[in-house]
C-alpha cells in the first residue's frame, strides 16, 4: 500500500487530502465561506472526519486551549508558551515511557526532533543530492525542537506555506522517532547489539586475528555490457590490487576480511554488521505505511557476509550453529530464502526490490536475539553492488520514490519537484557512477 493512498496512516501529511496545508491560514474566521467549503469537503469521508477530530483534540490538550480562537493569544504572547512547552514535554515523556528529571525528558524529546531532521537530511545527502536546494528545510524549522513551537508555527500565517508544512512534517517524524526509541528501550536493542558483537568476537571469528584486525584483498571483476552483471571475479592480494590496470567493463573492489576457523582451516569472510540508526527506522515505517515499529522494523540487528564460494557459506552456517552452542544457546534459522544457485527466483516483496537479486537470507534466533543474516558469494555481492536493476543504490532510489515517501515528505505543489523525473535521473546518475 502506497503511503500516499487514501488508506494511508499518514493522512495528516498528504497534500492531496482535506488536511493539506493551504497558502494561508486564519483561525479567527471559523464561519467564512472558505471554512464552510473546507468542512463540507472534510465530511465526505467519515474516516477523515474522525482523524481530524482526534488531531484537534490532541492539539487543544497539548496547548491547554478549548478553541482555535485562543491560538491568537498564544501567537501574540510568546511568554505564555514556556509553561505549555514544559508541560508538553512531560506529557510526551509519560506517553513514551521516559524516566528522569524534566530537563532530561526535555532533552530526549528534543533528540526526537533531531532525528526528524536527520530523516530529511539523509535523503538530501544521497537520494536527492543534486536537488538538495529544493528539499532543504527552512532555517526556522531546522532549529525548532520544541513541539509547542512547531504546532504554533502551523497556525501562524506569518510563516510561508512551506515552513508550515515542514513544521507539521517534523512533528509527525518526531512522533515516529519517539515510538522507535520506546521500542528500543523495551527490547534492549543497544544491549543486544553489544552482546551480538561479543558473541562474534568470542565464539565466531578466528583467534588467529586480533579483534578488529583484517586482511585487505581486492575483487577484480569483469562485467557484461548489457546488464553489467559479474561474469568473472578473481581475489587479488593488496599488492596485486594496487598494480592492476582497469579496462572497460572491469571493476576493482576493496574488501577487508576477517576469518573464522573450520577444522584446521581459517576461511576468509567479509562482514558488515549494522544496527539501524533511528532515521533509517523512521524511513522504514514510512515506506511500510506503518506507525508501529514492532510490526514494521524486524531487522534492527543485521549482518551481511561475503564468502568465496557456496561451499564456504554452508561451512559458515554450520560454524554459526556450533558457535551458538559454545555460547550456551541453541540457534534456529527462520524465514530462509536462498537464490544463490539461480534455481529459485528471489521473491521480491519490498517496494523497489528486484526478483533478479541473488543471495541467501535468513533470521537467526540465538541468545535472546533475532539477527538478520544476508550472505553472498563474491560474484553475487558484486551484482548486489553493481548489476543493473539490482544494485543497492538503485534499490534505495526506487523504494523511496515508488513507495510514495518522497511525495509525502516533499509534496510537488510545495517543493516544485517532478518526482518521476528525479527518480529516473538519480537512477541514471548512479548507473553512470557505477559503470564509469
């Protein structure tokens, strides 16, 4: 379901619905012709009416008012906002289960605002980098972290339509950031991530290397002209890689590999371990059209590994199971999919993903954790990085645009963007960067 569809849970951000931000706002004329027409349009859908009433009730409670007319007094007397801001942070603290002094709770709420800003900045830095000036946040909204201040900006006609929309957007993203933070505290994500790293260092990786020590190698690969898929790959030493000369259709990719022991052999493995940052989780909630992180974010902890062959992958799987037993935990593999051999097509369920993707994917449940594993051979990993329609950079563009997230966060009528054109342009730019 697209995040900009009629059934979206983010109706308050949609610029094609009855709750769209308009060119002007005037809360002092509730019976004007414009307001009457707006109410008539709102009442056409009962769900929208219910959502509006819920939002209005929340705003009134937040600001300690009983009608929109009282907003004028707050807008004209900023000194009356201080108490409301302090009370609002305490209300949010109780809602998200925060403990601490009022000052500590306020700092945590302001951190949600910084996460909201990081969501926008992460898209500006990569997915829409050439269009950064179009999507840049208004300075006054960028520095505003107080939720009461942001709400009042939404109803202040001195602010431009774009700024008022950005204030609303920041509040919505702050709410998602708060839900994610609450979920992380409830599930102990930070502690689990630390435990997972200790498990790998104590039981999985070879004791012949120090913690953090790597072997540097290069993958020297040849790629087809049509799809830029990997046709041949060789592993070169650090010295060999620095001496090789690249030709058309060839790539040289550096890997820093660890090792794990199987019998008397040390098998090399490239590993990327991740804990999703809050802004990435917020974007995932948006893409999934979901406000509950317990439902949408099932891959908080993840490990991606690259090995030389399918045989090494099987050895690594067995090694993981034995390592878990040594750590006094049984390990169960869940939701296994394997398309490395090419006999089974990848079932692309996520928006923007390609059925041409080759990899082994599973979740490992061990030691009170559920960790996502994505395993590649050298060839499949190079395809994951470079192949046309499969490359991760392309996938990132497609999933943000095709899910409707870019349109939701940067609506065309406010930011003057042609999202279809930008989508295709960014894919073209990434392809050029890869193939050149």
